[in-house]
C-alpha cells in the first residue's frame, strides 16, 4: 500500500508541476475559396476583430483545374492585408479537392502529386505574393510520396488528422494534425488541458455553421479565449518558425491510448513527447502494480490450502511482469480489455501453479 501511495503522490506532484507556459491554439478553416461568400467573410471578420490568427485551407481550382478567383473579388484585399500582418496564413488545401484515389493525394502517382501540388502552390504564391509553407491534404489522405513532393516544393508543415499507420513527417516536414473537429468541444478541451503544455489544432468548415453553431457563438468563443492567459493563438507558420518539434516520435507517443490518458482526458491536444511518454510509462507501472497485488493476494489465499514453493512464485511473477508490461506498452488490446486480461491472469496463474505441483 505504501508503494501505491508513493507512486500516486509522485504522479500528481509531477502532473501539477507542469504549469503550461501556454497552450498553442491553431484554428484551421478548410475548403476556403476566393469567391464572395458571406459566411466565409463573416468567419474571417470575427477572427480579425479578436486579433486571433486564422489558417485558411484554400482550394485554388475548380474540378476542371481552372483558377477559382472571382473577378474584382472585393474581399481579396482584406485577405492580403491579413497575410501581410501575419494574422492570416494561407495554406494549400489540394488543387481542386477532387477524389482521384484515396482522396486527392493518397496512393496517387508521385509525378501526379507533384503536378497538382506545384500548380496549386504557384497559384497561391502568385496571388498573395508569399511562399505557402503549409499543406492540408483533402480528406486527410496522403502518403510517403506526398511528403517527398512537399520537401521538393519547399513546404514545411503538413496538417492532417492523427491516424494510426499514416506517414507523419520526414527530416524537413513538421506534422501538426487537427485534434478537435467540433467547435462546441473546444471549451471543454481547453479546460481539461489548462495545466499542460501542448498544441491544439481546431479544424472547422463552413458547413459546421448550422442550427448547433453560429457566427454569434463563434464570436463569443473567441471573446472568451482572448481572456485565457494560458492560451496563445498561433498559425502553423509561427509554430514552425519557433521550432516547435512535432515529429514521428511525438505523434507515436500521443497515439498511445491507455487508462491514464483517458482518465486525464489527454485527447484533444498534442502533448509534449516527454509528457505523453511519461504517462505511457506510468500506465505500464500501474497495470503491473495492480496485477502483482492481485497475484500475490491470490497466491496467499491458494497457498493456505496447497503449498507453493517460493521459487515457483517468484519465477512466475517475474514472467508475468514481463508479459503485462509488454502487453500494455504495445497496446495489445483496448485499455479495459487489457485490464480484464491482466486481472484474469493474476487470479488464474496461482491456481495453475498448484495444479502443476499436484502432478
């Protein structure tokens, strides 16, 4: 019991001591086109009103690969001003957002990916007199070739979704996947992570504004965020320029789902590599500790009826620890199923020892 209390005290001291310098919050507004749209313009105006950075995932062409830019587009100058003062970041969201494989870029020939990405980038670079650094793959679909093409074209950031088995990054591409896809959930995610340091990426679209959400509600949300001292709103470009590391190691650490991560509500934010790894290690220790307590309780109960040698007890316990630690570390099963398996083994192994002894 003393060891349990010691571990828990260490954990909570560690967790509470991680005062978040700031939560880095990115708003990513996808499917933006350079045509008059009152809703799109309303979204941009609200972000400008609150001086909060906004990343626009722009689709430069239509399905025939013709440039989508309204003649004398009245809102263009405001967008250019926002780009100039760095309150708006222009990101490439595919060439025309048409499915030609797994999305527009997943499992597509490398040459075709290069052609599409190069054409889209050149158009946006020319319109806004910038070098677009961020690529947002339509439908979050891309592959290793996409990263190689990005590197060749001078991109620095990819923002997709945090998916198991997906290519994360290479030596020159940084990965900032979206972590929240519902504006209604953002206040809860911010509250749950208020004492942690990490990155929250909010993805939203024009179709998210319906009966459940409105521009008025967005205005109120941003007004509240302005008052949060632990939240710093940034763009992907700013994250990259300030050397925020978000690589394969960090993504793999954040992908690990376990009882502790669920209990602490870690989903919704890209935790630091150190913190996510620490939680993963602590989760293994707690599983092992709980399993061993139940194992030795079972041993004590059963050995009163049938003696079990100490060598047999401790050799079995050592093997059990290795199996439990490995199973938890590699996420062999879902957290609750894994817990049930560990507890079942902890109670059944002592019984198996007596059966073998009897023979």
